[in-house]
C-alpha cells in the first residue's frame, strides 16, 4: 500500500504542476458531454494522459477508470480511479476550487486516496486504516478529523448540482426542503474538494446526486479515515444516485432529511 500511496501523491503533484504552469491564457472548451455546460478542456485530457501514463509506466499490470478515457483492464488486482480535473468549470473560469483526484483500489476496495487542490496549496491524503492528512505547500501537515456533535439544524452542508436542466430543477426543489433545516449551504463546484472539506471540518456534511466514482472515490476514503461516514440511501454505498458524507451522529439525520426531500430522485 505504501508504494501505491507514494505513487498517487507524486503523480497528483506532477499533474498539479502541469495544470497550473501550462494552463493556456486563452483556455477554451474542447468539447461538451452530457449538456452544453458539461465542459471538457484540453487540460482535462492532458492531465489524465499524464496521470495514467505515469502510473502505467510504474505499474504496467494495473487497471484504470478515468473520467475522460473510461475503463481499461489490468491483471494485478489494482485499479486506479482518476478525475484529472474535478471542478472543470472552476478551472476554466480561473476559480480556485478544482482538484486532481486519484484513488487506488485493491481487489475492489479503495485503499489509497489523494486529492490535490493546487490553487489552495493543499494535498489531502488517506490510506486505509492509517488516517487522513492535509499537507500544505509550506510542508506543514495536520491529521484530519470530521466535526463531531453537530445537530442537523446547526450543520453547514456542501452540495452540488448536475448539468442537465431537468435534474437541476429537481435539485433546486430538493434544496428548498433542505435549506430551512440546516445552518447553511455551500457549493464549491468540486465533489472531491467538498468531501475533503468534510474531513477537514470546514463543512459538517456533503450530499449530491450525480457525481461518478471518479469524483468521489479518493475523497470518500479521506472522509472515512477522518472518522466520517460516506454512503448512499438505505445502506447503499455512495453512487451517482446519491452520495452523502457526514461526521459522526449527523449522517443519520441528514440521510433521513434527504430521503424525505427527494434528493435521490430526478
Ligand atoms: C463536478 C463535481 C461537482 C458537481 C459539478 C461537476 P466535474 O465534476 O465534482 O460536485 O457539482 O457540477 O459535476 O464535471 O468538474 O468533473
């Protein structure tokens, strides 16, 4: 696991430098996916090529799942789950909350998660059973821990919205039911950043319908290793149907509110 951990960190760092230093001043949209606002830039593609090529050079038998290139098989039992830029719209607009998210899965279980947030000089890391850590560019580190003892009405909750018009309309209806029941809402634009914010105690919880495995694989391990709970509805694992992350004692009440508010529909 240590080799996977170190390879994930070094690769996230190399990709981060490329994304910051080589970002074209005239960066535009290369193409769109699920809707006209679901954008991909040339840098998304370049980052994913760099990440996969670098890891494959070190570990040629591994499998991959990348947001832009899809799935590729392997023989080692290790699968890398990669979001080359999570928060692409933020990256396109020059906003700071975008991340490089890399997770390593062994025999179907994520054991290493790394989320780099370059514009904030922060690297979130987690290894199964070894806790979660925030490393800053000045070299300082701190162990991460989710907030505890937070009641629903005092919870600061991060969320996000999809790209399809109909889904966004339903998510707004869900939000109407959630907003009066919690302290407040935050919307960063990156699921991986939101999950790491839960682990760092910067928000108390996160939920969203839509994010894919590459959006949440690494960040979910960071939350779990920071003492939080990550799941879907009714005991399901996190999935594009719904991902919920919260500190101890808050997950249950938030889950029930979201079920009641229709967060997994539309
Ligand atoms: C983003 C997610 C975020 C969601 C955004 C977008 P992308 O992923 O991380 O949680 O709210 O709409 O889907 O598309 O930037 O990789």
